[in-house]
């Protein structure tokens, strides 16, 4: 057993075993640093992803008969990292975070004591951290922290699922025993994340009972359409159960009008004697902007530029009413720059958990004791990673102002990018509101975005423009090691001049997520696009003229 004990940290805190662990960590940090190159997106060389790449791995995979040395094990791990994308200034594709140092350390502390967030007796550190961040963040968004509750869960998608589970159980407490009633309906914007789609599937409500609501030009939910569709459901005997209010759509950062949604649900509840309709704010993308809810734009202590303030003030107005939602989510592993998975599901009133909590007789091994007072028997997970610790560390190290600086910079860089892009490239249009994301669309000739919006371009031409953008995405995608732009095949749906069928609009995406994506980089981003567009136009014209 002595040999096997060597594979573990010490129990007595001796320096020798500590130094050994530190030396491996040091090796890993140094080797990863050696692979970094600010002019590239990847750490070292990308592996050759031949068609049989994963097949070869499947064939040769085998657990070694005798364990490898730690040095060899570290070496093998570092092999995996080679060619990995690294979220430096060249990454402008999606909401992928670069975990900040505090969050890495927070994670490490959690791993070292390996607390189980299921029960405070088994994981006191994570339990306390979870309670503390729940209160901190409740105060930011305007939930009463003495009645709100929350827990970390499996992502923004997990938060949607958990909220739907609460909505069902609150509406039909018997459904835990008898199954989900047949006539329940959920509503979401047609640009909402597919989280709800999966959740209605998995809860048994069924996709047919998920009603997609149309959008406004700013990519927020159209409330007239919501009201009409809810009325239709009621008229045909259905029960409106749940509305998903997206606060920052995944591609375009559209923000639904939560106060407006709440007004509609209240009116309908009164008029038709309905149970309260559950509202979940899907703030996975935008939730971090609640950090500006109390920012004083007159004093402007961070001396943010006027244009940046204009956007943030608009957010302040919209996120002010997020506390009307029954629940919301903070996805720190998006704009909050922490490792996966660090998502806090926040619930306005802890009473809601009563409907989904297990009876003590169902949990004979944990919780059911005089010692320990925090047992999360209401989560869908049993054992839970204490990811609250990474969030906690991050909140402490950044503070309100640190996060405000980070979040304001995303906006600042996007404003500069939009201006430069439209100045430098004639055949482009920016197709969403100013936000941490810029969506843009290229045209074979002059931009037709305004005509497309007015639905006066022919189906054939819109399809051709989509194709044009698709091909360009492939071309710049090959060079993603230089700068990696994102793209989407459904920024939104639009009708065309000669068809009532709505078709998806393709667009490119600029998503500044790295703290290293600063205003100084904007020339390089636009230069890259311009250079490739010039080349692309040449081949395009040769092919089509
Ligand atoms: C990313 C995203 C989700 C899913 O979040 P995960 O943390 O990836 O599970 C849900 N909703 C919206 C709006 C998102 O942008």
C-alpha cells in the first residue's frame, strides 16, 4: 500500500509530498505557457484531424497494466492540450470564457478538500460558499435574500430544466406522483436557446406544447404575439404554465421585456382565474449585466465613454425588472470568466422548493440527522461539485467594479468594431443592436439588409446571400488559428418578397469574450475580414460574372 499511498497528497502535511504536487503543477503551468503564442488561437500545433482520428484513438485505447510514472502521466495530459483553442484576443467566436486566476484557485481548493455540495457535513466549504453567493447575487438583482434561494447546477440549460420542474410541481403538486398533466403549455421567443426544447421533451410536456413567439427587430420577444398565443391556448382549454424570458439571446443578445411579460401574465391570470404563470429569466448570456443595476451613470465613477454608458443604461432599465421573474440564472462560465460548469440557479422564493423536495424517508444516508443543516435534497443531482467556490473566489477578486470594467469593455470593443467594419468594408451590414456580440452579413454587391428587413428581397436572392455568407464562413474558418469568428445559420427568420414562408438568415458573429480583446485589436479584426473578403470577391466574381 505504500506505493499506492504515494499517489495521494499527504495526511500529515509534510513538505516532501507537497513539493511533489507543486512540482507537477509547476510543470503543467510552464509547459502550457510554452505553448502560448499571442499571434495564434491555439496552444502549439493543432493535431491532424484526419477522418479516422477518433477511430485510431478508440483502437489503441487501453488502461496500462502497471501505472505510468507521474512524469509520464503529466506528459500524456499535456499531449491532450496541444492544439487546444485558447481564449486570447484571437478568439471572437462564442461565449467561451478564459477562467480567471481566482476562479482557478477556487476550483483547486474545492478539489483539494473534495467537498460534496450535497450536504454541508460532507462539503462545508462549498455549502457556505453557495449560500453566500446566493445572497450576494440576490441582492444585486433585487431578490429578497432572506427568502430567495439558489444552487449551482448543470449550466444555463440545467437552470431552465430546474425552473420548469418547479413550475410543474407548483402548479400541480400531485404530478410528482401521478405524472405531468396533459394540457400544460410553455412559451418562449423563437430566438430562445434550445434549452426549453429539451426540457419540454424531458419533462414529458412535449414539444407540441412549446409555443414559439415572434420577435421584434431588436430580437426581443413580441409581446402582442405572446398575448395572442396565450389567449389562443386558454381559449382551447390549455393551461399557460411557463414563460421563458430570454435576457440576452445566444446569437444576437436580444433582451426580452420582463416587466411587459409579467404584466401580460397578471392580466390573463386575473381575467381567466388562472394559477400564477411561472416566469424564468433565461439570463445565461446577459445576467452578468445586472452588475450595473445600481451603477450611477451621472457620477459615472468608472469614467465610461458616453456611447458605452448609453448601452449600459439601456441594460440597466431592462435588467431592473429581472426580479419579477420567479427564477433566473447566472452563467459565470459565459461572460463571468470562470471554468465550466459554474452556473447558479437563483429562485425568488425558497417555498417553491417545497414542491420538489424529497421526503426525509427517501434520503436515509444523508441529511437526515441532527448534525448538518444544509442538505440539497431538492436538486436533480445527488452529489454535486462545489462550483460555488470558483464563483465565490471570482466575485471576491473582481468586486463589483472589476466585473463592471470587464463587462463595459465587451461593449466598448463592439462599438469600435462596428464602426470600423462598416467604414472599411462596403458590402457589409451590421444586423443586431450594440452588445457584447456583433452580428454582420456580407453581400455579393451592395448591402440589402434594409430591404431584407422589409421583406422585399426575393427568396432566391436571400438564399444566394446566405450561400455567399456560408462560403465565406468556410474560408475564414480555415484560418481560425489567426482569428476565430463565430457564425450562425439562424440569426432570425424573415419572409421574402415572393414567399410567405420565413427563412433563416445567416450571419457572422463577433463575440468579444476575452479580457485581451481590447480596442487596440479592432484594426486587426477588421483587417483580417477585409483581406479575406477582397480575395473572396475576386474568386466569386470570376465564378459568377
Ligand atoms: C448558453 C445558453 C444556455 C445554455 O447554457 P449552458 O451553460 O451552456 O448550459 C441557455 N440559454 C441561453 C440564452 C444561452 O445563451
